[in-house]
């Protein structure tokens, strides 16, 4: 029995999603099979717009993931703010930023460890792209950041998820002194050789009133785009 088959069986046993829904369970098994996939590069671009829709700040951060012995280490490659190189300044405080560059549960509702907080069911829609047919699932997921409701598209033949889009529910809400009124998430997944599967693009859209220093009642829209590439497998030998 292959590891993918074992992961599939475990996913059925552990997930609260209906065990008769084999397509969602196949997506969970594929996620389990790819648990050791690590992006070589995480490139994040963030742009803040004011209440009139004018660009207020643009930042870009490039982080590399490398294996040192049996752990994954992050290395700041480059950072800019409004086109100005701030790599060295940011490097001094990079340890405080490391937590920003991690896969949070809402990025992957198919992780086996997340299934206890996920409910999902087909919503009746499907779409075709060439020979491929994708089936839509309506899902809800509870995370530390709140409850997300979204749509996941899964390849009917392979069981691989290709896209999710979700919205954070229960808003408005406070994040320290900032007031969040809207948060939307989109994730694009791709597949590779030998059953490889991973996210390659993550997009956040957030409307917020910034009240933390240096802002005072700054009505903003924050758009964050993350590109992930050069995936590799971590080894534990």
C-alpha cells in the first residue's frame, strides 16, 4: 500500500466531512502526502491604499526557505519600501517578522490536522477546462483568526484542489486597535511530478481602519499578493 493510500484511509477516519464524500477526502489525502513540500521562495508584495483609493505604501519582501540539518530556516533575500532598498534595515529586525512567513490553516483547508475544524459539501456547481472537470465545494473553517466561509474547486479526476476563495465572517472585529471590516482570501494550487501539490499564489484583500501608531483613523484597503515557487522536500534522515 502506498503512502497516498494510507493517507487517504487516515483522512476518512479522522475527518468530520462525510466519509461518503470521497472527492474531498482524496484532496485531504493529497495534502497529507505533500506535507513535506517547502517553497524555496516566498515573495510578498503589499500595497496600502487610502480611503480615496490612492496608493499610500508599497512594500516587497523576498524570503528564501532552506534546510539546515533537520529544520527549515528562513533567510531574508531582499526587501524594498516604495522602491527603496531596505534589506539591511529589515535584516536587523527580521527575527520578529518570521511568523509572517508561514502557512496558516486558512491557506489550506485540506490539511488533515485542520479537518476537525472544517465542514464541507458539494454546492452543485462544476466547470470544465479542456478535459478537466472541477467540482465546487462550499466549506466553513474555524481558525485562530476567526471563521472562514468559502468555495473550493477540486479536480474530479485527480482529487487535487486547484483553487479556494474564502471570506472571514463575523466582521467588523478589532485587531488590537485596528478595526477590520472585510477580509477576502484567494489561493491557487498547482501540481507537479510524482503527485506533488502545493499553493503557488495567495492573495489577501482587507478593508481596515488603522488606529495604531503612526496612523490615526486611517481608512485603508490592504492588498497582499504572495508568490511561492521552487518547491523542495524536507528530509528527516
